[in-house]
C-alpha cells in the first residue's frame, strides 16, 4: 500500500502508440481533422462543421453532440465566426487571425488556445468544442459543455426531519455551487485535479483556507497524487485508495450526499473531496465519534440533539452486543438472568433443537438477507419484502420450532438499533463485528465478549484517519472538544472549532458579543 | 505532519496521570480488603491503607522527579550516569523481571477468578492464553495506543466502582465499622506492609517518562494519579467493611467481587451483578497486564537490539509458562505476595538509591558553582 503512494503518475497517453498520426496539431486543416478522427475513432457523435472565413481561409468546428450545447455553438460560435469574416481574414496571417478570433469569441464563455492534440482530445471529450483554422498550428477550445443531468433532489441515503432538502447530484459544477451557497467566504478553496488514466475525471479538494491546518491539505494532496487507476467510478474508489488502513472494518472517511454537512465540516477545519459523476462527497479526517453525529443534532435544540446522540450510542451497543449477550447468558451464565425470565426463556427454548449460537446465527443471517434483498429490489416491492418477509419468516420460524420467540425479539431489536447509526458505512461495520461478538460469546461467554471488545478498542486506538487517531477526542483526550461529543452543547457555547483538527483559526464565534 | 504530533509516539503528562492508576489497579484490590481485615479490628485498616498509599505516593513522586530531571533520556542512560553502567543494567533487569512476573501472575489470577465466577468447565490454560493473546495484540500495536487504551478504560473502571458503591448503600451498616482504633501497632504495621503490595506497578515511570514532552508537570501528575488510587482503594475498603463487617470480609476470597454479588441492581436486569462486575474489571486487569508487558519489552529492547514484535513473541511464551507454574490457588497467592514484596522493595529501593545520589550530585554541583 505504502509503495503505491510513491508511484509516479504516467502522463503519456498509451493509446497513441503504434498508430500513424502526429500528436501535435499541424498547419494543414484537413490533416488535423483526419488526425482527430483517427485519434478518437471517428465516432458517430463527433460533429465537424467546415466553414469559410472569407478570402479562402478555411476553418472547422468540431464537437461531440451529446456533450455540448448545440444552441450556443450555432448561435454564438458559428455565427460570430462568419460575421467577422470580412473584417479580419483578409489582412492577417493565420496565427494572428486565431488570436483575434480568441478575443472576438468571448461571448462563448471560456476560450483557450492550444497546440497539443492530447489536451484537445480530452477537452473535446469533456464537452468543449474545437475551432481549427487553416494555416495555423493552434486551435481554440470553447467552453460549450452541456449535458443532461439529474435535478437537485432530496438525498435518499440521508434523510432528515429538519434540515435543507438539497442533495448533491452527479454534476461537479452543481455540487460546488451547492457548497458555495452555504459558505460565501473568499477563502473557500476548490483545488481541481484530474483522476483516472482513462476517465480523466475531475476531482476537487474543498477546504477553507485559514481555518484548515495546511498540513492536512498537504497530506490529502500527497495521497491524491499517488492515485493511479483507469477510472474512479465513484468517490468510494478515491476513499479506498487514500485511506490509512485497508484492513480495518471501520471507514476512515465520511461520505455524504448533504451539502450542509460538507459545509459544516470544512468550516470545522476538515477537508472534503468531490468527484465528478458522484453525488457522494468524502470528508476527512473522521474519528469514531463522527459515526454518531448527524447534521440534525445541530438543527434541533441542544437537549434534543444530546438525547438523539445518547440514543445512537445505546443503539450501537445493542447492535454489537445484544445477540452475543443472549448467547453468553443462555449458554454459559444462566445464573445471571433473573429467575423469572430464565424460566420463561427456558420454556420457550424447550422445543428448539439448536444451541443458542446456531439459533442466533440463523436469525442474524436471515435478517441480513432480508435487508440486502430489500435494498436490491425496486423500492415499492422492497418494503413489502422487508416487512412481510420479516414477519412471516420470524413468525413461521418460531411456530416451526426453529428459533425461540425471545430470539426474534433480540434480532428485531438489533435490526432496529442498527438503523439509528447515521453513518451507513459504520453501521455496516458494527453489524459485521456483531458476528465476531457472537462467535466469541459462543466460545467463551461473557469473558469472550469483553476480550473482543478490548480488541476492537485496541484496533481503534491504533487506527488513524489522515494522521488523526481514530479514538480522538476520547483519547488522546481533548476535553474542550467534549462539548460536541456525546453531549451536544448549546450552539452559543460551541464557539470553538474542534481542537483535535488543529485548525489555524480556533474560534468560530463569540458568546460575549 | 508536524501539527498532528499527538498522533505520534509521544505522551502527555495527563496520560501518565491516568496510566499510573490504570496499571496499579488490577487484581490486588480484589483481595486486599480481606488481607487487611484479617490483621485489623473493625475498619481500622484504613489507617494502614492510607499510610501505605502516602508512602508509595512519596516514592512515586521521587521516581517521577528523578526521571523528569533527565528529560528525553532513557532509564539506562540516566541511571548509568548516577551508578555506573553495570549497576544500572542490573537495576533495569530487576525492573523488567518485576513487570514480567507481575504480568505472569495477573494472567494466572484472571483465569482463577474467571473460573470461580464465570465458568467452571473451561480449562484455566485456555482462559489465560486467550487473555495473553489479546495483550500481545495490544502490545504489538503502538505504545501511544496503549496509553489511549488506559484513557478509554480507566473511566469505565471508576464508573463501575462508583455504581457498585452507590448501590451498596442499602446494605451499609455503620455498626460494621466499629470498634475504632482498637488495632495494635504491630498489626497496623503488618497491615501497612500488606497494603503496600497492592500499589505495585509504578515502576513504569522509570521508563515511560522518557516519552513525555512536558516533563515539568509529570511529578505532579503522577502524585495525582497515585491519589486517585488511594481514593478508590479507600472507597472500596470502606464499602466492603461497611457491608460485610470485619469478620465476613476476612473470610471472603475476593471481597470486592462478593460485594457485587451481595447487592442488587434495581430493575432486576441482573440476577448476579458479580459476573458482570468482574467482566468490566477485566478491562482494569487488561490495562495492568498490557502496560507491564509493554514496559518490560521497552526496557529490554536496548539489550537485545530486536524488533519490538520479535521480542514480544519471544517473551509471551515465557510469561505464559511462568503464569502456569504455580499449582493451586495457595501457590498463586504465594506468588502474588512474593511479587508484591519484590516489586515494592526493588522499585522503592532503586528509586531511593538513584534519587539520593542525584540529589547529592546536584548539591555538589551547586557548591562547585558557588565557589
């Protein structure tokens, strides 16, 4: 893993090898168009318009039809080119002509001049249109990108009761706009780079200069520059490439569809990574405490926010421990269960042929199956499967004598509890760890459970996210950060940014004013 | 990443403050009330406990003062300045042995208690081995990680002790604490001696203070750490004596765990709180063991030039074998007493020798400077 970080990026386009065309733009217009077509294999959606600029100066406009704004190309670009032909083409040399055109075509938006076929092709494939002029080795690139996108929608994976309803979309520009609408600080930075040998997707590192610790940005940049892969389909690719430990069950970066969450994170001194084509932004660094935080905590009053957090911590413990506790108590420490309850558990387990561990494993797996099936199926059917399937299987399993009713309660409670954790990727880890606890409980009872708990703690204290220990701010303890940990302090009192991120600007407000 | 130093291998004085009680509180206190109660009348044992605690606190202060006056230097380097190289090697080997024996003893005791309170059929060896493996996993990680574990687990230990004490109030009888001041001086001294054994573990200071950045705060922090131990021990002692009385406490093998058995947690979730209490207490015992193993590895490293992990994998079987040698709980208890005496005498002795010599040296230097 470490070695990969230092691997240099390959800059050369490998597809250019072995074919007979130059990678430079020449002076011959027809040859240039030929080269372009050879390079990208003359696809159907490549549109080439040949024009005459007058005095026999030939020109051509090329663009990819699905990626470009045809109206703009026809109305602004081509009309402008033709309108100016009397004025310019006669006197100047082609090189000066193209410079003049660059100034005249300002109405298009961005205009760039290049002589590299590589750059030209990549830009063309990302939606720009190209203007060639006969007799010059320069070409103009026009910013005419426009394609179909999904409109801004409510984030599906993170729904809140109270809070903004906007979610990120697949378009990077829109996503940047959504963040900008939350922070109008001139220090808000969007550092753009490209990722993917073949996909050449845009990747943006977002932070607020003057708040974030510069070392953090440097570290993120260093890791990002080590990425070398064909394509990053989703920000998850980026996350997995730059994370600290790929052996850990815990995610070391947060992902979110919510612009408000990104905005509040960068204002705290974190760094966010956005990838074109992905509605999920990454936020780094995170600690284990982030798994229990949701934007909603801050939108409701502090008492409610604190209560919700406590509920989530309890939820996490139930998710991990409840089935294991059941196994341990039933198979090793019957004496610990109050006698009334012990009798009723024993009575219901009367006809069950399996040991508690097998029983719990069957139900646990069934629950995971149902959940996975519910996620895969179309939404309307999915809900039916979830509820009806759960009920039917639970009910039938009990009456068939495969599991005891108390096991159904345990499994149902575990399932409900696991949904309380806002960070989905952590919730999955907890569900996975639950099976570890179950095995330990089956082998060594309560003793096994506490040993596994200690092991998870050992893992957490050794894990880091972008160099920040995963167990902060519990330990290493930052007591000032504790007012936004399990407790969520009243908003006027949270006038300092988290100390564990070592922000350059530590205060975010002033209570006394 | 210069600004994220706290993620590195350095520790703060606050972490030392937590590490001390985390190491000291372990298996000793589980049986300590019995040992004190056997020698004293009523609840008089608190005097012995307090005196022993204060003495150890003074020695702890000396140890940390000594180590902190050589910031950034290892035990070997500053002690060889004071008492020649061979003697300092001897000293550090004694300290290493103390930690190794302590960890071996602890993994044995945890199995004994687990057998008594959690399961009866699981063999001792398996219980010890699994525990040792978890300790090995912890030690093979980063050293700073161990200190973070202390910080995570110690509050839980304090909390469970407070919960236990709180719910014991219903069973607490003032009469059990009387008569007062009836114990003879000789018995008090004997009880003080026994109490001192439960404070074994501060030898980690000799080695870990090297890693601390803000050394000036360390002596104060370690005194605070020790005071926490005394406070917690006194609380446990009083609650034990108050609930059971002197005679009963003297006959219980692990009075603290029995206390958890006696009380009833409202709500009726647990029929027996003792198993649960012991399971939580395993975290305290884990901290003791992990720190002891780590400190012995840390102290041995300069001699062997081996990697930390390699050394650890060599030491772990040794610890396991030592832990498995005693047969029966009487021999285990004997080993415990031996380790207590050995630990307290050797660490206090080394501290006193080094501290005195360093004071004399400093004094001479000042005289020279004055002349």
